[in-house]
C-alpha cells in the first residue's frame, strides 16, 4: 500500500522519467513470456544498453510480484479502492516497475542457480558489468525519487564539495593574479628604466645628429672656401703666365732690334804676341753692354735673393726661433717658390700659420704636405689638431686614425682621439683610446683624469674613482681632479668621502663657485644644515646670479625654520627666473608658515600662472583655502590636484604599456 500512497509529485516524476525514453525505446521493454530473459546470443545482438537482456541466463525466473491483494469480487471494492487498484495496475505496467521485477528475478536466479565465471563469455561479461552499473544508477534514481530528503542531503553535500572546489580554484586564480601583478609591476619598472635609457640614447643621438649637421655645414663652407681659393689661384696663375709670355715676347723683340755697338775710337792693335790679358779684358768689356733686360734685372737683385731654397728654409727656421713669424713666413714662401717639392718648407709654413691662427690656410698647407709625404704621421696628427680648432671633429678623428695606422704607439694621437670620441659621446670607444694611450704612457695624469670622466659617464663609478686616485698621485694639486672624484663618490652615496675630496679641492681653489655649491648640497643631504647654509652663502657671494644656488639656499633655510630669510632667497631666485613655479610655491609655503595667508595665496596663484598643471601647488592652495574656511574654492583646488595626478598616472601607464 506504500506505493499506492505516493504523492502526486512522485507519480509525475516517475511518469516524466518513463516518458523520456518511451518514444524511442518502446520496443526496448521485453514482453513477458514463459522464458522472460533471452539467451546470451540474443543479448549480443541487442543495441539498447538500458534493456535488461544482458543479464546472464537463468533456468527459472519467477514473474514479478504484483503489489496487491488476492482477487475479490467487483462488489467488494469501494470507489476509493477501485481508484487505488487502477493506479496500481497502471504502475505495474510501467518500465520502472518492470525494471524492479527484473532486478528481483535476477536476485532470485542468482540464489537458485549459481553461474560460474567460466560459463560467461567475454562479451557477456562486459554487458553484464555494464548492466550492473545501469542497475545501480537506476536504483539510485528510484531512491532519489522516493526519498527526497536523501536526495536533498546528497545534493547539499555535493554542493559543499563543489563550492569548496570553486573557492580553491578561485584562490589559485587570485594567487596567480597577484603573481601577475607583481610581474607586471617589475615589468613596469623595467620598462620605465628602458624608457629613460632610450630617452638618454635618443638625446645623445640627437646631439650627435646636430653635431654632424653642424659639421656638414662647416664642411660645405670649407669646400666653398677651397673652391674660391682654387678659382683665385687659377686666375692668378693665368695672369702670371700671361705676364711671363708678354715679357718673353718683349725681350725677344728687343734682342732682335739691338745690335752690338762698336766703339768709334779703336786703339791700334799691338802685335798679337804682345796682347795681354788686360787687353783682352778691354776688348771684351763692350760685350757686357749688349745684355737683355732680364739679365740686367738679375744683376740688379741683391745677393741674398740668389740663395737656394734650403737657405731660405734655414733663415726662416732661425726667425721662427726668434719669434718673428711674419718674416719667417715670407722666407718659407720664397723657399717654396724656389722648390715647390720641398716638403719641410710646406710643413714649417703650416706651423707658422697655426701660430698666426690662420687655420684654414694651415689646413690647406698640411694637405699640400700630405701630397708630398703621405706617410708622415706628424702631418696627419697636426692636421687633426687643426680640424679640431675648426670644429670639424669627424674629419679630425679620421686624421688621428691615419696617424695611428702609420705609428700605432703614438701617445698624443690616441689621447686626442679619445677626447674627440668622448665629445661625440662614444664613451666605449673613447675608453679604448685612453687605455691604449696609457699603455704607451702610463704616467700621464691628463689621460688618467679623462679616463675617469669617461668611466663616470658609463656609470662605472668605482673604476672612475680608482682612475682619479691614480691621477691624483701623479698630480695632487689639480682641484678639478678632486672635484670629479667627489662627484663619483656622491654618485655612490658616499657623502663623507665626497666632502673630504671637496675640502681638498677648496684648499687648492678657494674661490670656486661650483665647489661651494656642491659642498652645500652634500652637507644638506647629511642634514648638516647650518654648515650647508654657510657653503651656499659663500657660493652666492662668488656668483650671486645663480638661480639654483639661491633656491637651494632657501630650501636649507626652510629646514632651519628661518622662513623670513628663506623668503628673501626665494624672491632673489624669482628675480633671476620670474617664471619659476617652484620658487613661487616655496615662497607661498613660507608665507603660510608665517600666517601671512593672503600673501601666501597670491604666491600660489603666481605659481599656477607659471605652471597651471602643478598638482602640488593646487593641493597647497586648497589646504590654505580650507584654513580660510573658503570651502567651495578649497574643494575646487583639491579636485583639480586630484584630476591632474590622475591624468599623469594614466599618461604614465599608457606610456609604459
């Protein structure tokens, strides 16, 4: 009677389960026959795994039990009992009821007739195991349908497991996201560093491009000058050729017209035997009158002009030693006129032109020397020096390279090459040149000093300090060496050691503005504010028109809470740089400290007029307005500060991405 009392929901659930397969599996339910289960061969041909035909055959399987009472007459049934009996009959005909009967029959068959494993074929065993699984699932389905509370408990337990698994997976995902955020932050920092390096390299490249552009313009100007000189030279040469040709024709014409003049009074000739040498001289004298104008010109020249080219060169060298450059240059030009292939004359002339600061002419003269002596390294070296003076640095490097090819152990060429490469910001190549120079001459403090500067540019500060120390050992009286060593120590945050170097530099150069400024800055970092103030004041005494020094001195006074003096320094900085928003802002802060609020507000407004997107000034202004209880304006200023900071942050993130 329990089944008869099932609720309507249970019946509908069972009906829905039966209806799912009733359309397509109507033929799957086996009809009752004297032998309810087919044999193994028939089971192998079945296609529907839900059909219970894969069970092992049994000799006798009882019919499914009917849930009900023995038969009675129709008159004994009441209307309620008839309805219950009708419902029971309907349920007995369902697939689920037949499934229960088959399971019960199978259990009975297993009890009555044991079957050995050997009697079951592999295919039948597989079907049997599958059928067992299906049976278990169907049984669970029945239990879930008949006992909802168990089903709810089951799903509640499963739900807890699923929720726990979801939480675990979510936690793993969150951990992974945290790791990704950390990686993203590291990548962001790396990208920012790369961007800074790229900006530095771009700046360097731009400077090199500008430098090369200027070099190209200068080279073009030099080429034009050379072309002009060439044209002038050709013009003068043609004029000289024309003059020489005219003189030649005139001389030939005069020679043809002139005849020998015979004296009218010719003394009687004595006996030929008595003719003396003096007499021969007398007869020969009239012939001297028959001389061409050119010969007369040669005769009229002073004896000194008949000197050979070497004599001119020696005379010029003696004049150079005496410091008489202009006369020496004239004698060198005469030597070249006498012998255009005298390379020493050209070389000396170029040197004199350099001393006279006529660099363009000196360069052309060195080029003429190279046409005569291309393997003379001194010419290439001096030519490079001239090109440096003309700011044609790329050509100068090539000249030094040529000198090094001819003489690889020339210290000066390596040193000057390194200096030019450093100017081009090609620091690695410059360092290589300085190292080569030091291999040749290790006791040159200038090269050690420059090498330290290059190492500092490469941010190899420890090596730079070592190079400076070597240079200081060779020449401890150079304040520049101590200053550069201090800068390298400051880059390594070694402030105490840097102060010692600065003090040594100041002892050598007590009126150096830069030294006092750096000393003040270093003392400020060590919070030795009073000493820093003294250094800044000395720097301002030496150079009162330095905006940076006035501003930094004002910052030190703020730390010492000397706001009135700080305001005076900020005003001095503003006079030097009226559009400095930071000076106006700092002045406003000092005025606010002195409770001079209107003046402070005016300073903040002046700072914003110089730089309207300064979030810090907007924040200070909003804070001051809040003190003055001008809340709407304060909120507006603070909102402006937040908006600017947000825009800057977004721009930075966009730049990194």
